[in-house]
C-alpha cells in the first residue's frame, strides 16, 4: 500500500516537474518572457550589458575591454543605484502576430531627482569651502562618487512609472528582441526614477520661468 502511494506520488511529481520545466523553457519565447529576461539582465548592473541591451548592438571585444577597464578603475556609484530597480510585467499584446509586440511594465526606481539635489548641495558646499585646493580629474571622480554614495542614503526607491516597450521577433535567431531602447525616452526615464522629466522641467524653468507642461514625472510613494 505504502509502496503504491509512493509510486503514484513520484509519478505525479515527475509530471508536475516536466510541465514546470516545459513552461520555463517556453517562457523565454514569449514577448513577456523576453521582457523579463531583459530587465533581469539590467538588474545585474554590468555596464557592457547595459550598453548592449539599451542600444540593441553587440560591442566588439575591444569596446567591451575598454568599458570593463573603466568600470574596474573607476567604480560608478551611479550604476549601483541604476540597477537597483523593481519591475512588474503587467500585460502584453502582439500588435503584429508573430512579428511585433507591446509589453506594459511598471518600474519602481530610486528617486533620482532627489539624488541630484543632494549631490548638487554636497558639491556646492565643498566648492564653497575656502581651502583654495586644486584637485585632479581622478580626485574629482572620487569626490563625485562619494557624493553619490552619501546622497543615496537619503534616497528611497519609491518612484513608479508605467511604460511600454516594443519587441520584434527575429526569425533568424528565433527570439524576441528590443532593438534600440535608447530612443524610448519614457523607458529610460522610468529606469532613472523620473530624472529626465526633472531635468527637462528644470531647463524649462530656467528658460521660461515655468515647468514644461508636457512633462510629467512618475508616481512617488512617500
């Protein structure tokens, strides 16, 4: 009796596992699965991956080495904050069956406008210090990274934006791809917690004395 129950249990688990693995494997072949893979790659915070994923172009080995060396020699505190985002895939729609799809995503990112304000205040304070000391480019980079690290302690990951990304099916590679995401300003703005919107408004205020009416930032959870 016990042996029979164990056999049935083992068979059931085998079927569940088989279906589970099949689902995991096929998920990457869907627009939503491709979008999730893209966002997970960006969360790794690798500068080479960001460059390739956002531009939709493969870098040469020489280009990769330059970026990797730069990242190693000058660790970028900003990248640590850029990769620290959450996402939720809401839904998708194949606008052209088997060719093109739109994926709606909600991204929750750090409050980069607040970060910029904090960094600006920190740098202005240091510049105002009457020490008369000149610093090298490397020292300036370190000061910049230190300012970001200090400011990041006062920033929350609470800016939500709903954005749409478009995937196209590559029949030769048999996979969904996203091409040039740099041109998707709303997607970049979402990853940067509304920074592009903030900078646009700041520029508009400096020129016209009022914010750009067409620019709206993300929803912030206080």
